[in-house]
């Protein structure tokens, strides 16, 4: 399963490389646990809680609400 959309960072990158996001402007929560390349991981790790980012995602594993970030583009919401 793949998806593209805008997401708000709820919890910035933790020690395990996981980021908690909420669908923007809806409220579905999802977790980024994998990255296609180090540049995508670095981009997401630099974002603070409250930041909005547009992502291309694909399911990571077969269970749960975990995702792999394929690409990331910051969104200016002002």
C-alpha cells in the first residue's frame, strides 16, 4: 500500500529513528519507522513537533500502522 499526503509532526525523531505523524488536517496517526535513503531520514529528523511535511509513503511490514518514507517535502503553512 502506498500513499501521498500532508502530515503534521506530533513527536519528532526519537533515538530509534521513529517519528509520529498526524494526517493534515485530519487526525489519523501513523508512525515512520523506515526511510528509503539517508537524505529523507535527515530531512524528517530535522523537523520539530508541529511542522507540516508532504510525504510519499509505503507500508513497512504487514501489521500495524508503520510506514517507510520514500520522499519528504516541507510545507509552508503560513
